[in-house]
């Protein structure tokens, strides 16, 4: 299941440096309940950093499914224990982000995919 060359950190970094906002994001996986992004950003204090972002769509549609909300909450707790910084916006999503060394991006992506699958396997 491990996809060794899915993430090219060199291309991400180059795109971030060229970008007006000094950030580059690539979507790796998307479902109706979550998505996983990888990104790079340049700041004045840190020339180039890489991150993984998990976006959890907390409310999907108009029907509220308590069981599904509980699974998503458990996933968010797990992300937080793994060091993800969590925040939200007014769009019904919760965003989790963690900085990752460039050479570990593919491995960490695979690991976080397994965590998500563990919590959301029944949906």
C-alpha cells in the first residue's frame, strides 16, 4: 500500500517559492468525509517547511449522524495526540496540520492514511 514516490518534495518546494503566497498545496486523497493534502511553505523565519493537512468534513449534508460524528471526533483526538495542530473555519470543517521533514512525507502520509482508515473504515 505504501506509495514511495507519491510526494515530490522538490516540486512542492519550488512551487512554494514561486507562489505569490509562498505556499504550495497538493491534494493526495479525498472522500466525502475527509481529504489529505501535502504542502510546502516559505517564511522569512524558516526558508522552507513541509506539512501534511487532514481536513475532516464534520457535517456532511443535512442529516446528522451521531455515530459518524463520534468516529470523526475520535479521529480528531487521535490526530491531536500525534501532534497535529487543529483549527476550524466557518465552513463545517476541522483542519489538522503537522510539520513533516521532506524525506518523511511519503511515510507519514501512509501512516496517517492508515489512522483515518481505522476510524472511518465503516463509511
